[in-house]
């Protein structure tokens, strides 16, 4: 995509099934993004190069997903000045997912990572769009109508539940 505003990175191609949900959301909101693999452990030099340069390339928000000993989001946040959203992935090397969650969530003071729920790359995409919408009126309108749609869907379900014994 030309001039991406969001970078979706993941520790391995095996994270793609989970991480592509972030891309789907960004596509829905017409937010240009890039998606690639950056491994904290297997490509550490690529991680440093990526983190030092993402803001210089025009990226505004980074979504980083990883599983197991998930150091990618935290290491990117340690280097990059951009907001980093972390997605804990329940991967083949995860015990039960808690390892990924805690590796991403329990950052030391001074280096925040906005951590979403396990495998919830969809929320990472939404959060990235919401961050960008602070300076983009059109995008904010799209987010407002997305929320209205969510509400309408639930109201329809409430009606169905309340009438289930009629
Ligand atoms: C992590 O190890 C990756 O983010 C992935 O979730 C996990 C397993 O990687 P593979 O062995 O499938 O490449 O670093």
C-alpha cells in the first residue's frame, strides 16, 4: 500500500492468521497499512532498523503481535517514539497464552505498550484507527458510525431475547 500510516508487524508468519484481523479493520476504515514479519529473536537487527525508521517513513502507529516469549512489541516500544499496540498471540510455543499476555502487558514504567486481549488483533486495528482519528475528522465520523452500528446490532438482539417467550 502507498504511504502506509499503520505498520502491522508480527514475530513469525505463523502469527498471520491472527494478525490479519487488524488489517481487515484498517481496510474497512480506508486506513493505509503495511504488514510484515519482524522477529525480535531471529532478526534483531531488522527490529532495530524498523523501530528507528518507522516514524521517518510516515508510519504513525505500530501494531505488533507475537506469541510465547513475546518480546517484539516491548522492544519496538523501547526504540520507537510511535505508539505501539501489542497483540498477544496464542502460538505453538505458548503454554496457554498467559506467557504472551504477560510478556507484552507487564512493561516497565516509561515504555508503554497498549496491550489488547489474547489474539484480539481486531481491537488493535480499531485502536490504531481511533488514535489516527484524533487528527482526522473523516475517520472519526467512520468510527462514530461503526459504534452506532454496534449499538444497533445489540438492540436488535435485546429485542429478540426479550421476545423469546412470547
Ligand atoms: C514468536 O514465536 C512468534 O511471534 C510466534 O508467535 C512464535 C512461534 O514462531 P514460529 O516458531 O511458528 O515461527 O516469536
